[in-house]
C-alpha cells in the first residue's frame, strides 16, 4: 500500500469501511507525519497522540462489533484553534487565551465527534483570526510548505498547511474576510466558505460576528463535500443559524456542468493583479468552456469599496467582541504584584500639590488591571483593530464610518443579487499575487489588507465561495481560483470545483518535504 497520507479522505474512508485499514493504523500514520514534518512547517499548536490513538482504538472496536460509527468514522481531522474543545486548551493564537480550557465543545466539534472523526490537534492561526499571513500568532509562525521562506496565508494558515503537507486528510478553518480561501490558494488546497448561517458558529471564538463562518479545507472538492455534509445544519444555540435542510453534497458532484452560466467579474482583473495569477485564472475559465459552461462578463461595481467597508465593520465588531478579555473573568491576567509595585512607585512620585484626580486615577487598581492585562495579552494587529473599531464606534464618528459602511455593505449584496439573476456562479482570482515572503508585509498593514481584495465581498454579502488550485507561478507557488455563488449554493460550487479537478491535476501536486 502507498503512503497513507497521500490518499484523499474519500479513498481513506473506503479503505476503513472495507476493513483494509484500521483507524489506529491511519491515525498513527498521520501522527508520524506530523512528527516528521511539523517542526519545519508549524501547522499545529498542539497534538495529543495518546488521546488521538485512544479515540482511534475505540472506533476500531465499534467497527469490529458491527456498529456503524458515523460518516467520518476513523478519519483524522485537524481543528483551527479558535474552536472550543471541552477541557482542551483553545488559544486563538493569543497570549490572552494561552491557558484557556473551555467547559464545552463548539457545535462543529460535537458534530465531528458524533460522526466518528478522530481529532489530531489544534492548528495555528493569526491571533484571534485577525490577519492574512499567520505571522501574528503569539505562539509561533507557520511556513508555506511549498517554500518555507513564504507565508502560508491566514488566518487559517495551520489548517491549510496541514492539508498541503499531508499531516491531516481534513481540517476545519474559519473565514471572516477570506481566512479559509486565501491560505487554501497559497497552499494549493481546497477551501470553502459556506453561506453565512449554513454552519453553526456556536463555540467559535468570535472575531466579527456578522462575518465569521466555519468551513472545510481538504485536498479535493469531493473531500470538502464529505466534511460539509457533517458540519452543516441548523443549531438552535446559534441565533444566526439557518433552519434549512442539508443536501447530500457528494451526490450532486457527478452531474454534468452543461448549461452552467459563469460570470467573469470585470473588477477582479484590473490594477494590482499579478500577471501569472491572471494567466492561470483565464486558462481555468477556458477549461470550464470546454466542459460546457457558458461564460459571460458580470460587474460588481461596489467591490472597489469592499476593503474599506470590511475594515470598518470587522474592527467595530472585534472591538465589541474582545471587550470581554479584561483580566477578570477568564484568560490572561497581568502579574498583580508587579502592577501594585508600579502603582506604588508612580504614586510616590506625586507631590501633595498634584491634582487630586491624578492621585485617584493612579489609585484605581481595577482600571490599571484592565489596561495592563490588555496591553500585555494582545498583539499589535489585534490592538490595531480594536482601536480602529473603538474609534469608528465613538460618538461623532459612528454615522460617518460604521453606519455608512453598513449602507455600502447592502449595496455590495445587491451587486451579487443582480449578478446571480444573469449567471449561476461568478469566477475570478482568490488573491492578487501568489504567497509572498515572510516578514515582507507584517509592518505594512495596508499592503497586507489589500491581499483580501477579492475575498471580503463574499463575507460582507454572506454568500458562499470556494478556492481551488488552478496553477503554479514560475517560482513554484500555488495559484487559486475562486468561485462564488448565491446563498445556499454550496452544492453547485462543489460540483463545479469537482469537474474542474477531474479535468486538471493541479490539486494532485505535493510539496517536497523531507
């Protein structure tokens, strides 16, 4: 038998179901792969081999006893470390939560356990999922497996690299402005952002609640469909969850594409698009024509305002969501002995004639606790977004920034609605360029934010979108193709992605890792 870590999730599942492979053997193979490769890549923040093998052995016993242990029975899976896992550390890549152990599982984690999946570990991410390079994690960087001097994308960098590196057959990420699709494109894997509300957010540590969505990363569209069938569905504990039945996504993959109408987004082929990316995407459009799809041009005229709109709304919601990390209820707390000593020293430097209010302010240990805890617990990018959001929500600026951004968001959604009256899906690039060198943009936030140029609109509009490999640059770095559809069209997206992968072999390439 070939190296198990080279197989797709669907192939592995068939071997498990046929009794040709045990979950213990499979889990051991992936744990060995992690041990051999992850020191170089940094996909995982934590693994627990003993616990993973215990779950795998239990799954083997159930299967041997004639039970039907679930649609993912025995398949290992990796989880982004902003998904709560009961009794296990969930850090969000932040010092603020480096010792936080939730008392419950996220709904997605519950569904995976019920489906028989074997958790391999928690993957690295930009701190609180705020970033596009997985460089802002307080717990270590993640490298692109195709070139370790380059970034893997973010914020789901660990979730994408563990698939590309063969360290897990499936993984779960979250997407607030492209955080599944962008690293999927940079790492040469499949990443799907479902319709907002298609997958429960209960237990996902919030960044921007009206934009966040959980989704699958995998090697193939068929593997992504397998995983989406498990994690999608209504959840009464999430008020934004859609009460809609879940299709059997894998059953529609083989339906032919003849008659499919694809809209090429005019605004996505302008200034800033790398020539190699444009060439790969246009060649992909030609492939779809040969498959019988009808190609036409569409316009999303308000997409030029998407970055500005997103970077008002997302920081505003982040400012509100992250207010809970104050050093009192849970999470990181500054060393109070040092804090009190500093207060005492500062107070001793004030004379009797100093303003009484200054004395009172220095004597406010609770305020000092909040300030010092947040100053030490949050990284630079998280602080930047909290300050941006707090400013935009402040008196006198709310109408000028946040309220106006909400109005533009509505116009962006209307652009999609009008486009989908003419076409079934829209097609274009995922990112303006292939992966860039580590450290090259970390001190230039505007340049980093522009990497989300083609992805944030789907989050603002709440529509589903998928990234699939469509080529490689001359430097050997993957290039991604993005398909976007109307709400709840994940079946059509996966079908179109599957047929593209039947005609091409980009997704079959593997990075050379020793």
